[in-house]
C-alpha cells in the first residue's frame, strides 16, 4: 500500500515529467549550428535524385549558362594553380588548390552536359578572364593574394544569381542538374575565398534597390500564408491548436494519475 509521502513523490515526478515534455513542445525549434570558428564540411544538397537524360527544351539562357561554367574553369583552374606557386600564405595556397581541383571536376560535368545537348564550348578564357590571369602573373608575392582572392570572389558573386535563375527556370533536366551541381561548387568556393579574411567587400558591386520596397522578392499569396501558418503540412491545423491539445492531454494524464495514487 502506498504511503502519503510516496504518493506525493509520484505526483511531483509526474508533474515534472509533464512540464518538461510541455516545455519541449512549446519551445521554438532552432536548427543545429556549428560552433563559432567551426570549419567543418559545408553542407550541400545532393543532386543524385535528379534525372540527367537531356530531356526538355533548351533556352538561349541555358546554353549561355553551360558555356559560362566552362569559361569559369578555363581561368580559375590556372588561377588556383598560380596561387599554389606564388602565394606565401598557407591559407591562400590551400584555397587555390581546392578551387583548382574542384573546377576540374565541375568542368568534366559541364563538358558531359554540353556533349549531350550538342552545345559548343570555348577552348580558352574570354578577354576579361585573360586580363585577370595576366594581373596575377605580373603580381609579386606581396600583391598576388589580394588580387587572386578579390578577382575570384567577384566572379563567383556574379555567377551566383545566374545559377539560381537557371536552376529555377530551365525546362531541361540535364541543365537543371548541372545548375544544382554548379551552385554547390560556387557556394563552397565563395566560402573558401572568404575564409582568407582578406576579401575587399567594399569593392563588390552593390545590389540594386528593390522595385517595391517592403514587399519582399517573392510574391506572397493566400496559399503561401496558409502553408506558413499550418503545422507539418496539414491544411487548416495551426501549430498553436496542436500544442494546446497536447498540453491539455498532459494535464489530464497528470490529474488521472494523481487520482489513481490517492485511491490506493
């Protein structure tokens, strides 16, 4: 037979457990983040689930994108190799090595896509890229690092929004897959370049002012608002309602348990 003391202990235990569970349910969800200074691997989405059969209409923008990916490799591979030869900063040497090696992989993906879609690719960098490479060749050990980091960071910043446009709009499955893969590489390279801690951010182009300030870049309609306020994709059921129901169930369970203990 349970004593009054054991009954009180059991009741406090149930109340504590219920409160802990309720706190967990009500607390806002915060995604796990790396600790400050953590230089772990950069998470990238997989493209393995995307088809790559060359199916779908190809626009002029698609063709231009495939060509630009090729052009990127034609100058960033030699630029990365130069960084390994000319820089005295181990960070810049490592960045150059990583970017050069990764562009070899991206270039192979790009050439495979171009072959599948019968797109002619250039064999040498364009005039701007040749100028940047010449800048790096003429630079000494003191000036090279800043030129290398700033030229590549600016170039990646320009191609980044172009990739997003193609990824969101292309009708061709092979171009879509290449765009997703290119996005992964560009994001990684931007992060690598910025890890040098010498990027001249003030020299980067300023984003144009929004045409309709305050409304956001994406049109918001009733369905989007409903989806944002729903829970777990269940239409018409809000998160607040679900939490209240769970809280009521927990309280009812505690009360029932207390009655059972007292009856004993």
